[in-house]
C-alpha cells in the first residue's frame, strides 16, 4: 500500500517538472533558513567544548540594583564583591568561578601592526569548571590568583601573533602595559560563546586597581557548577535568599538587588524582557521563537497549498476513477498527504545540504569582526529539522487533500471542478 | 471596457474559495515586502542628511578607569588634565578634546525634558571647549563655549537646529534656559546652535541633540569623561597608535586605553546595520521569488484548464489583446484585493506610534513602492501564461476534451 503511494507520488512529481521545481525550491529554502537559525542558536545556548559541563552549570550575569522607592535602578553585570560574598558561599554549589562579565578588547601591537585581543580576568576554579584542551602548558591555579602572580593562559591565535610557530610557555607577553608569563595555550574559543571567550586569561588579582573587591555591581559574572541539574532549584533558592540579606554600603541610595542563577537561556530571557524585579521568562522567549518560526513558514506553506490545490484539477480524472471504483475519502486523503510528505522530504534533503553549505560558508568567512565560527549540523539539529519538515508537510498537505477527497466523481470524470 | 472589468470581478468572485488563498499569500508577501521597502527608504532618507561633523583623522581614546561610577575627584581630574597635556605635546596631534559619548558608539546619554510645554527626548553629550574644532561642527547661531563660561552659576549648552526648531519654533533660543530646572539643579542656558551632531551615524534617524560644557575647574560637580578625541595631522598612520598608547600609559599608568580611529568605528557601525539588513532583504527576496514562481504555476494551470473557455471567446471574436487583458486582469484584480487588505492593515501603524519612528513621507512612499513592486511582480508572473492563452486557436481549443 505505502509502496504504491510512494511509486505514485514519484510519478506525479516527475509529470509536471515546473510544479515540482517550485515546490522543492520553496521547501528547501524555508528549511535551510530555519536550520541555519537553529544551528546558530544551538551553538550559543548548548554546550560545546570548552563548555562541556553546561547542562550542570548556572551563571550569575546581569543584576539590577534598586533604590528604596524603586525609582532609580542600576542594571549591569554583578560586582566582584557581591559574587565573592554571596555566590562563592552557596552551600549546594560544587564549584564557583568568578570572571569578567565579558572580554575587554585591548589593542596589542606587534611588528607595527595592530590587533584586538579579548582580555578576561578569571580565577583558578574557571579552569576546573570549563573543559579546555591545553595545547601546551597548563592552567594557572587558585594560588596564582591569591598571590597575584602575573601569569596568563593564551589562545592559539594569540600565540601565533606573538611567537609564530614556536612554543609560548615560559615566555613573556606584554598587553595593556602589563607583562605576563605565559603558562598555557588553549585552542581558540568562538567569540559568541560569551562565558569562556577570550584570547588571554589572567588572574583577577593582577587588575590595575583593587577597588573591584568590594563592589556590588560592575564588571563580573560567576559560573556555578552543580553536582547535577537536580540541584538547580536549591542553588537558585539559596541565591535568592542570599540577595535578600545582602548588605549595602549606602542603603538610602540602593537597598534591593535582583537577579538569579541562570542557565544561558534564562539569562537571555532575563535581559530581554526587563521584567520588574528582573525576573526571567524563558517560556515567553520560547513562545516568541516558535511564533516567529511559524510566521516565517506561513508564506511558503500557503504557496505550497496553492500549488497543490491548483494541481488537483490536473488529476481530476484520476481521482474520479478511483472514487468510482470505491476508494474512500480517508484513502484519498492518506494518499495525497503521503505524496506531499514525499515532496517535503525531498525538499528537506536539499534544504539540509543547503544549510550545511551556508554554515560552512559562515565558518570560513569572517562575519564577526574577530575570529571564526564553528557552527555545524549535529544529531540534535537534524532531529529538529525532521520535525520541521514533517510539520510543514502535514500543514501544507491536509487542506488540498481534504478538498481533493470531496470531488464529485461524476464531475471529476468529466474534467470540471 | 467597464462591462468587461465588471465581468472580470464576477469571474474572480465565482472562484472565491481558491482565489482567497492566493490573496492571502499575496497579502502576506506584501506585508513582508513593505518591511523591506520601509527600511530601505528609511535608511536612504537618513543617509542623505548631513552628519554635522567630520570624522576624518579623528581618533578616539577610550579610557577605562577600572572604577565604578563617575564620582568627582580632584585626583581624577588632575590625571585627565595630565593626559590631555601629554597628548598635546605629540607633534602628530593637532587638537585634543574630552567628551562623554563619542560618534558611532552604542552607549550614550539621553533625557526627556519639557521645553515650552512640549515633552522632548534628546541625546545629551558633555564636552570640553575644543570639541567644536576637533569634530569640525558647524555653528549657525550664537557662539561656542569658551573659558569665560567658567564660574557662572548656570551651565552653557549648545543645541542642534532640530532641537531649536522643535523646542523654540522660529524664536531665537539664545540666552534662554533650555528647560525649567528642578530645585537645586543648575539652569542649562542655550548659547549657540549647531547644524547637527548625529553621533549614531548616517543610518539611524537624526535626533534632537544637546551638548553641555564640561568645566574642568569645577571639581565638585564634574564627571570625568570616558573619552578623549584627538584630531591628527592628515597623513598620520596607524603606526602612531602604539606611540600614543605608550605615551598615555607612561602618563597615567593605572588606567587602560583603547584607541579607535573614528573611520574604523564608522565603517563597523555601518556594517553592523547593513549586514542584517541585506540578510533580511535576501530572505524576503527569496520568499517573493518563491511566491512569483508559484503564481506562474497557478496561472499556467488555470489557463490550461480554461482552454475551452478561451477558445469560445476567441471564436466569438476576442482579440489577442482581449485574452491578455482577460488573464492578466483577473490576476491584477486578485492582487488589488490583497493590497487593499494590506494597506488597511498598514494604515493602523500610525495608531501604534509608527510615525514617531519614521517620517510620514517615508511611511507613505514605502507603501506606494511596495504596492508598485507587487503589481510589477504579479503582472510579470501572468505574462507568460497569458501569452500562451492568447496563442490558443479557437478550432484547436474547441476540439480539446
């Protein structure tokens, strides 16, 4: 039965090549766009090296500090003082690392040319939570941080800029007017992986000034490693509780703090919606994403429906014969929907190939001012893609099929609709 | 002709079910296209307005003081003065100014103030006296800041012509307070008018702008600016950057410096807007191409199906032109219905404040442009099938079964 449907479907597709081409064009293009977007989001939100522990990691990123009357708010990255006092001490956390909220861009000069270097302050735990593959040397330790040793881990491309092909460990690198001894070299991290990204990582205590130590707000983030994701609610609750008892240098100016220990998606949602009390709304973010995706699919889907509807006419006599010989409406709908699914699957295949090509292109050209991407299609995205295709095939096939099954056999045989 | 048009309407109406889906498709395509035409015209009209300043040979030095807040401190002021002096000693540097915000950066200060009963939103900058010469601003009325403004109990401000027109109409703003100060706040008194200072670059919409004078001798209320701007002698190369950073680091070693030629930030700002815009244009272009190809298929199919009908018309004396008119006319009527629905929806945009974002002329022109493109596309789609239809011979068509 199904084999018959498939044979029929392919025969129909071959019959009117123009229609088949237009349908495939629409489907493959739509899927390629959706897959590229999904792959881009996936590589930001999900764990890729060095963030292999992402599914059991939370982050404390932007916070909001509020005045007693709630009129003055200060939103921005948390301060080192706050993170040191209230996040490092969370009982349910296995490990906590404090690092710069984002990489500072520092200009470096070598042999008369200038290049931008992403510069980040971190501590010893950072290297334990994140899973860096060291090309040479090793990470700096908590002791290095405590003793303010001028040591640095650098990226592969920074090593190339400074030392060419030679090894870098043990050598000195001068950046932003300070000199660091290189202790380790790691592969480049793409710039959109904003927690681990940098070209040079140095201990926080090597900062030029020490005022950061007591600040509640400004310049830092924390990442929290839990034993497993099951501990997330406990950690979130403990952090909320800790914020309620936070001490303020001048309670008349500011006396409330809001924020949370978040997954990446929760952080994005928190910053996007700017809710009062700075709550996160992941469900809203997901709803917006799916609505946009559906809206984008609407036009190609209607286009396909229109093509299908106008094709029915061409097949009126076939349908008339089948009806006259007693084919039920369900059979006809089943047949037509199968045909449409075969069509969308073919289009989907082309779409996959297209999206791999686009991602490959994005990886090779420098679209972002600094560094290259490592976007790719994996099993998870393939699965999303198959879901999208199937949904699309059903969505665009059901109405024409229903309309087809309602044809009056006598009229259909005569060729009129 | 009127009779024929009426007849076409009837035909469209008779096939309303399947035509409705085509209309829906064209309606959505029109809305997507409107988004692109509106953005294009918006950028184009902004691009053609003068920037009001010149960024050639101007470098920005961003100072990271590694401290929070803008608390005034005599020591910080002193350090900033030392930096400015040491930059001025370099032979490549023509002029130095300090400013809060710089051109082509996302961050900036803004404020809502009531001026002559009107609530106005403006961009605000705080600058030193040499800012006008470094940025090559064009003064059209009054005077620029000068050292005689020290020690006044009011703060001198410069406004752009747009703010002058919006707040003061045809009256002269000179010597007047820009807005009524809150108790305890110093009066902002307008001393001059400049053509413009579009800090966000060519593509965003020009905004209202006000610059306050930084009084570096008044350490009590003084915020230390984050940026120095250096006007360099023409011909200075990028190699000078390293010398400059070393000089600044030798002067105040606790601070960090990041140098960007404004030409670079200009180019990257332009790129940051243009890349997403081009991507959007490409996606919408592909969607329209898909819709167009689909339409060709549909019209083709309907022409094939109606071979007999067209044959009869031809037998009764319809000319080639009549058949063209007949096939194309039907398509254009469907398009017209879709566009009417689209325009009705777009006419609601001003109600949700769309005209605060774009000029009325851009709003209207982009609607007309999008409509013309839609008509163009559908006419083009109908052309080949209608040519096929007009070639149908009556004898052949009537034999068709």
